[in-house]
C-alpha cells in the first residue's frame, strides 16, 4: 500500500510539474520578418478552431512609437505550429497598434462568424500626444473568412473618442479634450447571454486634458456596438484616476466585469468595475487585492459556467515590483475569488521584464492558450495550460 501511495504521489507530482513547466512555442521573434521587435500580443479562436495571434511589428526597434504594423499568424493545431506572418494593418511609416480582435458570432448575415480587429493609429509619441501635440485615432477592420482577407478600415474616432483638434478635422472638436487613446490591448469581447446578448465590447483608455502628476489624467473606459459594427456607443468612464490598459469579460446574469491597469502605481493591484447593463455604466468599482500587478497589462476571459456562476481566467505578471511571474488564475464565482493559481513562466535569476504583456484564449474544455511577451521582449510565445475545477 505504501509503495502504491508513493507511486501515485510521484505520478501526480510529475503531472503537475509537466503542466507548469511545459515548453512554450515562439510565435513572433524579434529581429525576424523585417521587424526589430514584436510587442503587444492578442489572440482569438475562430469557429473553425484556428487560433489567430496578433502583435505589433515594430520596424525600427522596441519603442512604442515609430513605423509599426499590426501583424498576424495562424495556427491550425492548437498552437503547436504557426503560419507565415501576415500584415493586417498599417499606417504608412507611422504607428498602427493596440490590436483588439473579437469574433462576432451572432450576426445572421455571417453564419460562420465575422472577425473584427479594432486598432489605433498615432502620429506622435504618447508623451507628446498627452501634451496635445499629436493625435490618436480609432479604427476597425473585418474579415468574413477567418482573417485570410480583410475589408477596408473604418474610422470610428468621432463615435468612441473625444479629441479636441479642429485644426486637424472639424469633427474633432470635443470639449472633453481626450488626447492619448488606446484599445485594450488584447482581445475584445462579445456578450453571449442576457439582455445585451451580441453586444461587441472593446475596453479602452484615454488621457484627458493636460498631463497631470502620477498619470492622473488617464482614465479607463469602454465602447460597444449593438448592431454588428454599424454604430458605436461610448461607455461611462471608470471612476478611478489612473485607469489605463484594460480588459473585460462576461459574468453571470449578462453582467460585465472590467479589469484595468492602475497607471498611478500607488496601489499595485488591478482596478475592477462591474456593470449590470452590459458595460454601459458601472455599479461597483474596487481594487482587487487578490490580483497583484506591477503596472502592466493583463487579460481576462470567460471560459465556462459553474453552479450558476461564470468561470473566469485571468493572466498577468503577478508581481508588484517587476514584470515577471506570469500567472494564470481561475475563478469559479464571477471573479469574486480566484481559487486556482497556476504558474505560467518566471525568470530563473530575476531577469528584467521576463514576462510582460499576455492574452488568453480557450483552447479546450480545460485548457487555455497563453500568448505572452518573454525574456525582455525578445519574443512573443504561446503556451497551452491545463486547469482543473
């Protein structure tokens, strides 16, 4: 009996070790395909089961501004191998970034689903845009064949942004004076149930007016479409100064949970807001001290149901001081608590920025694909993780 118990313990330990230390697959490697750097991962699955990985391809280096394209690769085998690189969106020699893809699965005109890719363009560094010396715009593209071909880009800046630059465009004359602007980054979402079923929702953030100390000019917000991209509405801004890069997921009852980076950095955890009306306005806002964060991006995703609650997955660099210790967490109660904590990747000797931005996608009944920046932004890699109830 004792020998059998030792065998069972050893087998269980090896299984746990295997799922924690599973090797990752490189998807975008800096210095290849004509790009010195790849950053800002996003990933979605098509109804056919293919995975589509997006990133910013940065031509000149790793900086956030410059000649930047949005690129994509495809996997037909759950992330084991990836296609050649495809350029999806460009802005001449300037910046196209913050890819936020989502599948619209409820449009009767597209029975196989239609893929949306929301993104931003910019003509100056973020710091200069915050000063009013540059412009960020908001666009989307669609694909009816799983990303193989794309329609022309649609500019929705006047619907979802509030810039005050009438000298650039007479329509850009909003008193709110939003300046910096960014989608997610990471996947956008679509509500699958409740009174707002079918709503396409894009988490975002903006700066408002002149720069303020500790990034308090930043606020997180969302925008959405209830008519499959024909028109868009702005959601209420999250009432926390410093709200920045954001992500969202559906919780039970057709509600929406919004999760954002705290750019102020005074509280090194995630900002959470909950909405009963599909993300149009906010009922509750709080800091989730169960989700430590070093002032970085994170990703949240609905992956199932359990006893009347939605099961959520969340990844981020779970460290309050540095971008490291990428961790997958699972919640079985709509994000109130996080019952599972699964290490994804971590530095061996405290290397700088070892795991940073990430995005997640459901790949199976109890598997999640994690697309993330690794080893000082040398590559964006993919790893499939197992989780259990």
